[in-house]
C-alpha cells in the first residue's frame, strides 16, 4: 500500500469513527456536557481530516477535488458567516467557540469538503452509511432503555445527571427525535427502492422498526399535555419582530453570531411579558431561518438558502435516476430542512446536516451522476510537461498556519472549560479556596469568555462579604476585603468589556456595586448608573426596574422609587411583586389610599390564598385601612399567576464597614455601551 493510500485510509477510518461517535459524544468534565463537547469533536475532527487530505495530495503529487453543486454555496456560506463575525459579533472568540455558531458552521463545511474528497470507493461509501445507521440505532436503544425506566435505578451516583426518562447523549430529546426521524426516512426510502447494494436490507429494516418505536416513546414523554418535559419555544411572531428590528440597523450582516441573546433582550416586543415563560431569556430564534437572518443578515440567509437550494436540486436529480441511496439521503435532507422551519439548529443538528450533505455528494458520486465529478488542479509552470507538483505543497503551507493556531485555541478553550467545571464542583462543596484558585486558572487559560469573568467576580465578592461580616475586623482583613472588592469590580468590568451588549454582564456589575453600598464610597452612583445601563439593554424587563427602584427606596428617594415601580407595573400589569413594591413606596410617601389599591391588586394576583405571601399582604392591607377613612377601593381583575413577593429594602446591603473603604474611581462604570446595530 502506498503512503498516500495509507493516509487516505486513515482519514476514512477517522471519518467513520466521527460519524458514529458524534451524536453519542458527551463528557461530564465540562460545564456543558453535550453541545460543547460535540463542538470540540467536530472542530478537532475537521482540522485533522483537512490535514490528512493535504498530506494525501502531497504524497500523490497532485490535487484532485470533487466538484459538486454544493462547493460554491459552501464557500458563500463560510464567507458570509465570517464577515458577519468579524464586522458585527461583539465577542469574536465566543462566536468561534460557542456551540452552533461560527466555529460550528466553518468546521462543518471543512468536514464536508474533507470527507467528500477522502472517500473514493463504493465500499467506503457503504461503510459510511452503515456507520450512520449504527449510530442511529444506538440512540434509539438508549432512548428505549431510559424512556422505559429500565436503567434509571441501576445508574451509579456519578451518573445522577442521566437519571431522567428523557435523557439522551444527544443533549436534548428534540435532537434525538430529529436524528431518528431523518435516519428513519433515509432507511425507509432505501427499503422501498431496495436498490442499495452496500448492505443487506435487514439493517434499514431494523432502523425503521427500532427508530419508530423510540420516536413514539420520546414524543409521548415530551409532548403529551401532562408532560413535565415539554420544551420551551420562542414564539414565531417574537422571532420575526426581533429579526426585523435587527435588520433595521444592520440588514446585510445582521447582529453577528453569538449575539441573539442580546437581540432578544433588547428587541423582544412588550407583549412577550404576558407569555407564561416571560422570564426565559432565549439564546436562539424561533427557527433556523430566522436565526440566521437575525445574526447573519440578508447575506447570511441568502447564502444559506443557496446552500439548501442546491441540495434540493441534487435531490430532484436523484428522482430521475435509479439510485436509491442518493434519493434516500436527499429525502432525509429535505426532512431536516422542514424541521428547521420550527427549530433552530444546535451543534448536534448542524453536524447531522453536514453529514447528510456529505453522504448526498458521495451517493451521487457512487451512482455516477453528472452532478459530481473529480477534477485535477495544478499550477502551470514552465516545464516540459507544462505542470508542476508544487500545488499540493502550496495547499499544505496554507493549511498548517490554520491548523496549528486553531488546535492551540481550541485546546486552551477546552482546558478552561474543564477547569470551570471543577470550580463549579468545588463551589457546590463549599470549598471556597479551591473555587477561587480554580477560577483564577480558568480565566488565565481563556481570558476571552465573559462567563468566567462573571463567576470570578461573584466569588471575590462572596469572600469579601464573608470577611466583612466578622464583628472585629482587623486591619489585615480590611486590606484583604479592599483587594477582593477591587478584584470583583475589575473582573465584572472585564466581563462587560468582553461583551458590552450582554445584559447579564451589566447586571452582574450592578449587583457588585449594589453590594458595596454600605462599605465603599461612591458605590451608590455607580450602582444606579449600571442599572440604568442594564435597563437600556433590556428595556421591557420589569425586574430591572424593581431592582433599581429598590436602590432608590433604600436611599429614601421614594419619588424615583415610585416612578420605577410604576413603570414595572406598566410593563407587566400581572406581576404581583411590582404592585407590592409600588405599594411600599406609596406607603412611605404617606399615600395610603394608593398603597392600599396596589395591595388589593397583589391579593387579586396571588394564586395561593393559603400562602404566607397572601397572609402578609392581607395583614399589611389591614394596617393601611386603619390609617385611612374606610371606603371601597376599586380593583380591576387581573389574570392570576404564581408569584413570590420581595420587599424593597429600607436599609443598605450588609455587611457594613466603618469607616467605608475607598475604591479607586478607575473602577467606576464606563459610559453605557451602544447596543449592536446602533
């Protein structure tokens, strides 16, 4: 066997291993067991296969590329996503590394290109399809074992995360359903046509039978009316509103990959506050087409539609042929496109789409269809033959500068995730020192992820509060508290700097400042400035108004507190806590009639009349009635929703240090960030 053939065979073997493992791959050593690990597997495999393909060309002394209808659309999709990332994404490193974002798409396209050119023979293509079906069967069997509850009681304590009837290594039950339906359609078409020569017909028959049972069981568990596992979806109308608002500011490139969370908080319509899941902050849109329109603009959507349009063209070409495999894979791709009308793609389903696209191209090659053919590319040189074998080396020289830094970046990102998970485990065990030290190592390993900075800032603040709670605080402890507070603020500001339009980063900074109100000079102005910045990034969130109103309430600025609590009521009239805080502000201002009216609203909104919250409100209302003339207070009917009441603070947060510590003005909040697109 020639060296070039050996390299090609190794590439084929790695591809088969990837196709089988990808939907099953998870590791409980990172904070995200499923999507992030699949993302790293996808990126790592695509880089290795690209390197093997380049080495194969060097050893062959020529570059042979499979020309397909998907080549140009793949390039267009890659360019559009990259442009959107570079020009629009607020945190470009996160866009490259976060699941189902830029890195996923680029890695998937590289995988598509590499596998399409590594697989040469019908036997290799048949093995690829067989491996795909085997992986599908594994998902089905796991779904049946868990869905029936047969294995739940036998799981060790280390697998507590898997003790659910809907658990799946795919990361979500909907991922499993999509994967199983797509593979079922593919197997069913092969059975009907009975033209596939790669294996005996019993394998597709088993896939159809077992997958169908697993799909029915999983669907029953998550979609029945009484199910506790129903997935939460962003309404299609809300997704449209968000997309249109983003396109007003950036129609060509959208808001940038990994920025939908910020788009949602900034642009969701006020009617969303009336939805049952109004507190959920979505990280993806209502479906894949709206998702890519929002984050990549018209250019991204056009390139994506170009990509799937050429896939449909290949499917229709399969209809006129007698090849069952190309027809089956094409039908599976059509089904996956239909799913995308209701679901945004995850890393798992993105990978599925790229695997199917690769199999479609290879099926056309196996069938000898005119849509696919192999071409040789050379650099013309002044030689006797007219060609030079230097081109494969040029390709390798281009690939290596991409391969090496990519492996370095991905390795550090993965190492940081492992450390972050260790810090979470230490925190759950109340091991403060290990949590602190591990978070330092996490931030050093990957300083570009705002989530790590937020966690580190909160840990610093927690330790500072613990030390400040001591009755007799020493000068050394006072200095330590000062250092911890400054570090907490610095890391919170670093998180904001990494992604200034992500409201949770600004909320965290505001929370840090708020905890300093009692023992740091200037913290009051910094707190209000940060909350106002957060409100600018999430303008219809009533809870942010309540939080800022609570700060003014503690400072006895009841006019501002009343204004903010009233705005919270206007934003969500059925939020009992907003009415309750408004009643407290009215009471402190001596407006007892209005306070009583607000408390009556609270009583109407509390669903559990036997709860302690309801008893508290009734007691406070009775006290108010003693202060005013008895008269009927009109109460409008409101829909009842579950609630938990929180009282605005009359005092500043504890602990308190006297005299207050001095914090550098350099740690004050920056000017409010301009949201993406403005």
